[in-house]
C-alpha cells in the first residue's frame, strides 16, 4: 500500500509540532546511519572471510594448522580438503567461496557500490 503524500506548511505549525517533527526525523536518520554502519561492517567481515578462503586454497592437503576455538585458544588440525569449509558452528560444510561472492554481489547491488 503506497503512502499518500501530505503537504504541511511549516509556518503554520507551533513550536511543539516542529520539535516533534525534528525528533522524528532525527530518529529516522539515526536508524539509517545504524543500518549503513551494519552494512559496512558486514562488507568488511565478508571481505575478510573471502580473503581467508582464497588464502586457504594454496594450503596443501595434509598440512597441519591451528584452528581458533576462542580468541586465545587453538587446537591442532589437518587440512583434508582445502575447497570445503565449515561456516559457523553447526551449519555444515559448503562451498563458501562462491557463497561469499554471491553475498558480496548482493550487498554491492543493494548499496550501489563495489564491495569486492
């Protein structure tokens, strides 16, 4: 359902009405700024993840690595397949590289700027 445009003469409004409009506009701007920041943060995380996947392709099978469990705790592991990765705990194995690229392209289209 489309919003109907309604014109209001600001000169006819009292100071309380103007203050209310100002507060509403400030709240909307804050929401937009937060949304833009969230998209920028997602862009950074996806780019970092994509780079990590790109770097992992060069690691030979059978290589030993340390996998972070927390910011300061790691466990040893062996690379069995450098083309498949576990994304988040419990989501299973998937072709992450292509998935990240699709997400980056989707975000780039939504914000109309290149993200890669």
